[in-house]
C-alpha cells in the first residue's frame, strides 16, 4: 500500500495568514494564537458559524478584539484557520482494491469535510469566497490538498481499471461531497451503511 499524500491544511492556511499580517503589527504570540483558535473551535460547536462573533472569540480567548483583527482580517479568515487545526492529516492509502480505496476516501470525507463544524461553515464560506478573493484563496488552501489527495486515489483506481480511464474525477468528488453535506444539513449522520451504498453507487456510475 502507498500513501497518496501525508500533509495537513493547517500549515498552508497559517502561512497565508502570516503573509497577510506580516508587517501589520507585532508578531503573533503562539500562546494567544492557540487560545484564539481554540475559542473559535469551541464557539463553532456551541453557536455555529452564523452566530459566532469576533467579540465573543476575543472574550473567550482573553485577548483584545483589535488583536484578533490585526492577525485575521476577517471572520472568514479566522474560521478557516481554526477549521484547519481540527482536520486530520491526509493519508489515504492506495491499494489494489479500487472499491476499498473509494470507501476510505468517503469515510475521510465524512469525518473531515462533512464534520458538523465544517458542514455548518462551508456553505457560508463558499458564498463569501465568491465575493472575496482573499477568502477564496484561504478556502482553497484548506480544501485543495485534501481534494488533490482524493483525486490521486481515484486516478490510481482508474489506471488499474477499477474505474473508467477517462473518469471525470472532479465531478465524482463533487457528487460524493454534495451527498454527504446534504445529509449533514438535514441533520443525518453519514452512517457506515450510507457510505457503503454511496460507494457502490459511485463505482456503478463510473
């Protein structure tokens, strides 16, 4: 078995935040940064994306509101970096079984991209990304490495003949993510049985 990749989105998103804030104030205290991101994670669970405010984050973290805005220019930037710290490392194995590999991709997708916090925040972040290039770049840094890893797994399956050689990998991943997100938005957890059924549907659709 080989690994498609082994990386996390957090450093990518953090570097983006550092690039934006460099030269705009004192260097970030790592302790304060951790406190702020932990506060965001907790508040996302407690009140959700729409009701989360920078003021509440600052109070929970024990820092000033101006400190938060100096390091993260927008609420979206703050939440994207906080979400990045909660995602597991990408290590999707490529085996000789295309169905098993696709099922593994869907399981990771359900636990990471479709977690309660992510499924609550992603629609709002996607809408903001259409209006704001900075949010779009940050969101791409959060999701892009994982999507690339998933695509590599499916392309390997297609190369072995488990999936059609000319499979539209991007569309298949869109279908999978959309199905899982929709279940979350309806308040349904993506059960093992649902993931097995989705795997069979996607293999058959190929």
